[in-house]
């Protein structure tokens, strides 16, 4: 959830609700920012001519767009710095589909073992569809799949379901962006 200040009101009808006002603001401002695209593209046809009608448009859209973009970066930084992550809810949501989030990683691991993308996809698709249709645990199905086990051992398969491995670069990314 985005930051929620002390004394801030949420929904007018549901006091428990925290409206995402900063994200909604960014969404609206992104539409404004995209609005500058049309006059900018229309100016391209005038660049080769001795016509200064495009400069009047550029005098408005260039500073406005950069000021708007700067403000949008400020807002998104505020959101990310104050983000309230309910880790238990995230974990529960990821496991609602019985581990299917790891299907892509299993496929990549098979590709790394020399299988073509198509062959790896086909190997993973069977247990993935069975897991989805029958609400079975995907990890159990992969661990029992003799075709996949020809290429991956139990430890490797289990590692694909380790949620921490999906977050291993988080700190690096936050440091890079000074968040």
C-alpha cells in the first residue's frame, strides 16, 4: 500500500479503506504527459523548413513536460520510500496458485541445461496445466515428473520455489536508485 499519513482520510464510505491517491495522481499525470506527444510529433515535419511555428510549441511542452516529469519522479519516490508491504499477504497470494509462479524459472533452468525453449516449455506445460486445472501443488508435480528430473535434481527444483531467490537483487536496485 502507498504511504498513508496520520490523520489522513480514506474512502468517504468505508473508513477502513486507504485510497491510493498518490498512484491515482500519477496515473492522471501520465495521461497529461502523453498529451505532449501529439504536438511534439507534429513538430517533426517542420524541422527541415525555415518555419518557426514549431518553436512556440516547444517553448511550452519542453519545460512543462520536464517539470511534470520531475514532479512525477518526486511522487513515485515518495510512494516507494513509504511503501507498506504486507509480506504475509504477498506470500499467501503467490501460493494461491499452488506454486505456478515458478513455472517460468523451471523452464529457464531447463533451457540452461541445453533444451530448446520450445522443448523446455512443453516439459513444464504438462505439470503446470495439471496443477492449474486440478488445484494440485505444482512443486510436487514437478518433483514427480520423470522427464524434468532427467535435467534437474530435487535441490534445483526446490530452489525454483524459494521466494527469497526472486528478491535477491532488491537491495541492489534500491541502492542504485538511492531509495
